[in-house]
């Protein structure tokens, strides 16, 4: 057994006693996969936990089902990132989807996940509707011409390969690839420990798309458990009852998402609403006193 530890915030470290199954340095990042007695197999990139077998559904259902249920019949979906295959698997649960393109920058993430975490992707990679590309998602969106009903960004945090996915330029390119009424959805981090990330994502998307909403879900192994997603389009359909009817018609059997969960997900706690407000207070929750002083921001 080994101990994998992830620093959540100053003075707070999450640790897991687990078995290391593989460790590899790819051209883009450090990839580690562990087996944990509670959470099952775990994917860790550059020392940050990305997903686990036991709670991946909490994340993937909110990232995928919420945006796709805003659409009457999503047919073409683009996934940026998502190398473990979980987002692709959940997209393909929607029977109207005719084509799902997954563009992942790091082929080794997918190869290792298919070997060590096959349950997360399931049979999605063999589905004839799926097209898997190993390419730079930012360039793919900026330079391509195909259009999509939904673009889902299943990225790591805005450092390294994921940094450009949180910019106005990327959202502008993504908006140009949408069909009329199409949507963009991203994971936008912890409302407590990644406030800069959330503020950046919401603000930059709002510069491009007229209707942008951040919503909340919960993932047990993510920092603070509470997690945000940001959804943008021209005029979002967020009625939970309509979403519920569509989910039933599509034969979805979610383990986390429900109509009531969706109803509450868009009711943000004040701390998150302040972060996405353009004139909100400084986003310093979770920063050390030294970091607050470095940024010359008042304490909280």
C-alpha cells in the first residue's frame, strides 16, 4: 500500500491509503492510477484526483445530462477532454445522439483508463456513434467547421493543458461551432477552493454567450465535495419538469440527477453567487493569509 496525498488548501491535505496500479509520465502530464478500498480505482493527473469508480456518476451525470436535457433532440455532441471515457459514455445514453466526438489531448490517459478503469468508459469507445480523436481541443474547436448541438468541456483545472479552455477566445470559437440553440457546458471547479477558476469561467463565457448559468453538484472525492458547472447558450431551457419528461422519454436511469436535484442545482449558495456576480466581493475564501496579502486583498 502507498499513500496518495492531494493538497486541497493551505494546511489541508486529503490522503488515501491505496495500491498503485500504474505510474507514467506522458508528453503532457503525470498519470497515476490507484486502487482504493472505498472509492475503487482512481485516476490522478499531475497529483490531482480526477475521477474514481465509485463516485464518477455524480460528476458525469451533472456535466452531461443537465446540458443535454436542455435540448429537445441533441444529435451531435463534441466532448473536449474526458479521456477516461465517462463523459462519452453518458452522452451516448441519450438515444437521439447520432455522433459524439471526443477530442482528448493525451492519448496515454485514454489508453491507461481503458486498461485500468474500463468501467468508467464502459463500451462507449466501441459504440459506432463515437469518434475519438487525440488532438488539441482548443485548436480543433478554433480550426474546424463541423457544428454541434452541445459542446461539453471535461477538462482538468486551468493549468497546463487545460489553461486555454477557460478563456474568452475558446468560448468564442466554441460558440461559432454551435447549431442554433446549442449549448456549451464546462466543469468550473469548487465554489470554495477554486473561486478564481469559477469567476474566470463564468465571466469569460458571459462575454460570448447571452445566457450563462452556473449550477452546483456534489462529488465526494472533490475538494469540499460541492462542485460547479457552467452552462451557456442563447436562451437556456432549465425547466426541471420538462427535463424530467425528456429524461423519462430517453430511458435515462441516473443515480444522482433527478428533477429536484436540477431544481435546486441552479439555486446557488450566496458564496457561489457572489463569485459569479460581476461586481462581487474579492474571491479569497480558502486562501492563506499570506496569499491574501500577496494579492493585496482584504481578509474574509
